[in-house]
C-alpha cells in the first residue's frame, strides 16, 4: 500500500518541480501587459527616464550628473544622443537614440577612428525639392545608416514653422507653410522607418525661436496654433505613423509643452489617433511627474532627480500608477519594434559612397535659381574667377544637433574642376592659404563647439585682385556663406544683411566684370533667408544653394554647368527688408528678469521670456500676399532653364460634396529637359472667418519632361483642405460659398484658375 501511494505521489511532485522551474517571464510582442504587471515601481520609473548623456571627452560639469551606476554601463553605440534603461531580468534591452536632421549625429571627442555618416542636405533644401519621392530617398539614407550603426531611433524630422528668417534652427526646418512641412516630413519619416528604424518628429510645438528657448512662453491664439503650428504635425502623424514624437522646450500659453495634457492627450492622441510614444526634448520641462501625467512618456536624456520625483509622486498619490503603467506600456510597445530587441545584425560599415551619390542628386533637386540674366548655364570652356571663403570651404550644414561627422566635403572649387571648368589660380591659392592659416587658430575640440562653432572671418579682397581676375577669367562666381544653429538666433546686421565688405566686393566685381561684358554669379550657401534686394542688380545670376550636404560642391556645379536643370522652389518668402516680416517687431521675444535664487544653466543659459504671435495665421506668404506687400522672391518661386505651359484646369464637379478633383496638363515648351513644381492654392470664402488671400493645398513635381513632352497632374481636395478653425465653436468649418482653385508656378505666378461651389457650411470635425 505504501509503495502504491509513493508511485501515485511522484507524478504530482514532478509537476510541482516543473512549475517552479519554468522559464522566467521575458518580453515579447504578445505579453506586454503581463510584463508591466511584473515590473517593480523602481523598474517602471527607470523605463520612463533615460540614462543621461554620455559624451566621451566632454568636460565634467557641463551637463547634469548621471546616475553613477548608469555610467558604468558601456553604451552600445558611443557618442549618440541618448539611451534608455534595460531591465535584463525581463528581457528589456537598452535603446539607442541619435540626432539626425541632416545625417546621423555622433558626439565623441576621444574617438581615434570617428564614426562617419552621410551629411545630407539641410531640411529647407529637402523641402525646396517639393518632391516626396526625392525626400523619401533622403530619409532612406538616414534609415540605412542608423540600421548599419545599430541605432534604434533617429531624432528627426524637425519641421517647426519658419516663422521668422532669423530663427537659428530654420535650416533644420522645412517651410513657413504647414501643409508643405507636414507632407515633406511624412515622406522623410516613411523613408527612415522603411528600414525598421523609428523616428521622433520634433519639436512639438511652436518652437520657432532659439533665444531663451528653455523658458520661452509662446502666446498664440487657438486658431493660429491649430492652423499653422500644429497642422504640419497632424499631417505627418496621419500620413506616416511615426514611432515617436518629441515635445519642445517652450511653454504654450503658460504651460510647458511636455506638461500639456491638452496638447499630448486631447489633441495628439484622442483627436489625431497617435499611437506611438512621446518623449521630451533633452532637459525639457519642469516636473517629470506632471509630464508623465500629461502624456509625455519618456524623459530624455534623463536625470536621477527625475526618477525620484516620479517615485515620490506615485507614493503620495499625485501621479496615478495607471498613468505610469500607460507610459511604460507605450515604451514597451516601442521596444518590441526595434532592431536591438529583435537582434537585427549591424555592420558598422554603411555604404557611404552610395549614400553620398544619392545626397548629391537630392541636393541639386532642391537648389533654387533666383535670377538668371543669360548667365547660366556656363560654357564648359569657361575659366572661373572664384571668390568667397565658402567657395573653398563649403558650409555643408548647420550647427548643434544638426551637425554631422563626415569623411569629407566637396567645396565649389572642387565641384567646378570635377565638372571640367578651369579656375583662376591666383584666387584659389590666396583663399586656400588664408583658410588654412585661420583654421590653425581653432581651439582644441570641445563639446561647446556644438553651440559655438568656430567661424573664419571673410577674406578681404583687394581691388587689384578683382581687376586682374576680370582680365584673366571668363566669369566671376562669389559664394556668400552663412552658418547658424542650435541655441542661438541670427542677427539682422552682417548675417541677414550682407556685411559692408561683402557688398563692396560684390559691387567691385560687378563693375570690373561688366566693364568687360562678363557675367557675375552669386551662390548663396546659407541655411536660411538673406536680404537680396539691395544688391540684386550687381549679379547676373543668383543661385540659392542652401547648405547642401557633403556633396554640395558637385551638386552646385551640376546646376551651374547645366548637367541638372534647376527645379527647386522657395519654401519660404524672401522679404525686401527684414522690417517687412510681420514677426520682426517682437522676435525673438521679451526677456524677463530671473526670480530670486534662480541661476542660469551653464550650457544653455536661459532667462524666462515670452513672445506673442501677433501675426496670428498670417505667417510668410499669407501675410505678404494678402496685404500686397512686395517681396524680393515670393513663396514657391524658382526659375528653370526651360519654359512650361499650363493647360486649363478641369474639375470633377462644379459643386463640392465629399471631394473634388482638379486636373491640369503641364507641357515643356522650351528646348531643355526639365521638371516643374506645380502648386495648387485655394482662395476660400471669408465672411465668418477672415482668411489669407490663398493657401497652399496641393503640390506635385513632374517627371523630367523632354522638350515638347507633357504630363497630366491631378489634385484631390477633401473637406479638410477647405476648412478653417473656428475657436468659438472649437471646430473646423468649411464656409459655404465660391472657392477658387489657383494653379501656378509660385504663390504669385498663378497660371490658371477655376471655381467650385459649396452649398452650405460644412463642419469637418
């Protein structure tokens, strides 16, 4: 009997042992809620606060201290912008985040062998292509290189509105127009995420000023916020499903964006349906617990005090555990999509050569020909007298998080030689010797270079050098260079405006070369708008080359030589004078006094400040065109080496119901193959709500049309494109009446118009 009982008990004993020795819980795509329950409070908080910044070679004390235990853990990818905590017992890895508006961004001042990345053209140039296929290809470069380096999230695209031409980070952004910005951002996002790499669209929202950016209170109407400063984000969220979104530094109407439940929960998630994770900008916001409660899931780069703040808030009941769990769940949903979690292999050997070739093509597609008085394209037999520091030392991109460690850059002098042109050698030698001498004075590399780049003063050019060049060369090219970046806004004097020395050199060049019936060409190598009206008459051609990335010199030469027909169009208005800009009266805002005991941050010294958006919805061309204010070059402007003819517009209906389609045919009537950017603007009834004279609602770039070739383009307008935001009823309304579709080559150069009718007011949402 005892033996029998023993045999009966053995199977139950075996089952009990098996239950105790089963595999421990490990994160996968199906058990996320179970993992959240298994996490301790300390572990949950670690997941929503990053591991701090780890910058090899950065001086101690510049950044807030990290957790000493975190510093003992070697980063998977040294020199990147941030990383998250791992919870090894549950199979949760650490994620790697890298900046990337103009290429994968590394910060390692000690690396014997730097990690190189492709410096693609800046955001404004990408948008100036008006080509979602081309901008998606630029995004694919970032996606491929992030994957090759084992990076999980790229902190791009950046597409705040270029509200004022002095904005220090305008080079990262796309346009003064939200429809264009959001559409281009969606294309870049789709290009990056194609490779299983997440993006963080930024900076959400109304982050249009760098001065005092950490504590700047942006005072803006609900309508302007919705129609101008949020609309681009809404488009990008709905067209590309970004994995993450980054909140900005500033406050909006008194509340930090990272702590605004209205912005992050009500609008972003409930209205727009965003399903991804929200992270803060680096060191943004004030209270980590308030931030989590509002819907900002991840505090970056993370500080030990934020960990304690959140723990205390949960324990005292000011932060519900359910709010913390929701953010943890969103974070884990992100983790399971990443290359690190899925053990995707990475080579550390991106195809830099192939990616550079794509970058060159994209760069040439976004350069804008502003003027051409029979000067371009250049004859291949031309001998060029090349002036300007930037002709020999190109500015590939801006500074700060948008900078890139690149293996080389191609300056204009190299690009011209590569294209078969001859250079006037005396100029070349003088500039090269000067630049080499000045660069020798550069201090040792420092983390602060991110915010205070070393800039060489423009070389002074003696009149006799110009006179000799006019005798020995066929054409003069002068490059005007400008650089700007994170944490600082530009100035009007000697930046937006030319310096007196630049004007004098250009005037003397014009007089000397024109006296011999020779042309003068200006290339603008800048991240943003500059004044052109006062000196336009001295140049025979002006090319806005922007900051075109590492292959910039080759791309500029492709345009100047005629190898590529320019097809870029302006995404921002060029005012005649800075005072014509509607935000000029209060940019960059009013600085307020420090509170008692308040001190300035050593890296980003920021005072309390406020700025009122008095221009409301009338930003850029909405202001200039509606008020008939002359610009130097209007929004959407850009010349070509050929001509295009527009047929009459055909509408699918004369009455608007659910949608309406407009069709137009573009024909290349010139002798040179080229592409045309076709722009659709809408003039809407404005009885109940005042509206701009026209607003961009559609665009398309043709294929390369051969001489005599045509292409038909179609645009479909939905109720959303017709509507404006009525803050009195918190709804988007399309007002009854007649609407005019305007299709043309710029916001002022309208080729064809056609009307349709909306029978009654339409509440869109």
